[in-house]
């Protein structure tokens, strides 16, 4: 989810939480990951001592090489824009650099128009699949290259922005970053 309150134009970073999911033939595995404890027991040279070692791993499609993801579900929410949102999307680009649009939230790319609520606020939700991915030739991302899009997100090279009539180049922007579960550090 991305909540944006642009009290300072073009300096407020948007945050986005994406629920990434992978579908397999047998089951759907949520990217919030499954913990898989593995326990090993054994005796050392001394019979009076049992050594127990526990190993843990977080399993997810995001960790596979290449990632085994077929869709990304998302929600984008904004408030207090200067004028109604005209388009919202993710670009391929590093912080402080511009880049090509990879996928739309609203206002283009086959998505509905961006909603406009009180105070020029709005919220959109959806799911992206390979059919939503636009080509970015300079970075070798072909139309429909979902794995390429996921690689962009994995290395924090995507930024979301929202365009308005007063700021057609973008009123607010924020680098998309991968939020890891707290248990990833253990």
C-alpha cells in the first residue's frame, strides 16, 4: 500500500507495499514466505551428549533465480494532490534519475482512469501480470517480460510516481523498495 501526503511538492517519497504471489501447479505460495524448520540430531564422540542443531530458511518465489512469480497484487493510495491524478505508474530508474514507464497503476496502459476523491485523493488496487509489462528497450526489458520487471523491483530500480494537470511530469515520486520480513535477519 502506498500512502502519500505531499505537504512538500516533489520531495515526499511514496511507499508501496506489494503483495507478491506465485502460483504453482500444486499450490499458491505467498511471498510473505513460509518458514521451513529443519532439525538435525546426532551424537558426537561422547555418548553422554546429544547435539541438536536447528536450521531455518524462508522460502519464497522471490528468492528463486529467476523469480517464480506470475503476478503482483498491489494497492496505491494518495491524498492532497494539487489537482486530480492523471496517471500513476512505475518507471525503471534509479533515485534522482528518470526512466521509462514499465507498468501502470491507473490512467494508461489499459488501466482505468485515476479516481479523484475529496482533496484530490484516491486509491486503486489491482494485479499485474506479464500482459501489463511495457517494453523498456534500453534496459533489455521486453513487453510482457514479467521476470525482468521483478528483477527491477528486487534491486530497487523502480520508482512510482503520480502525474497531475499542474505537474504533468509528475507531482509526487517514491523509489519502490522490497520490504523484507523481520525474520529474514535471523
